[in-house]
C-alpha cells in the first residue's frame, strides 16, 4: 500500500485543504479551485465590506489583508474574492475592493 503524500502547509495557505499530487516525481498541489465561501453569490451582503483603495494600498493586497485580518498572508483572500482580470498590480488606486469579514475568513480557512 502506498504511503500518503504530505506537504507542510502554513495554516493560512489557500492550499491547506488541497490534496497533494505527484507531478514528474515531485509532490505538489493540483489546480486550486475557489471554495463556495469565497463566492459573493453565497455570502451574505452583511459579511462583505467595501474598501476604497488609496495610493498607500495600490498594488498591495497584502497591506489590505494586514489591515482587515491582522496578517499579510491572507492577501490571496482579497485577490481571489475580487477576481481581478489581471492580478498584477491589483488593486488600482481609486478602485473599490470587496473584503470578506474576519468571521467568514477565519471560520473557513
């Protein structure tokens, strides 16, 4: 019987609940899919805040995550919840981003 595959994954990683796979003899993760709790259609509007991005936060979802969640390592939540067409330089100054509440994020990661 084969041994289970394991990887050390940080508790805040989006891959925490993903199954590892072997590709070319190396352990990695397969394609990550956005869970339902990150889909605005399945989240109560009271659990979504709007944040006006100024120059200090432009291109820095990590700083927004630090501001709302207390850690920059949840920048992937900000980015993936907003689904920008081009994540490079996201978010732009002057734009408004949606931010999930701490309770939704920390109860699902």
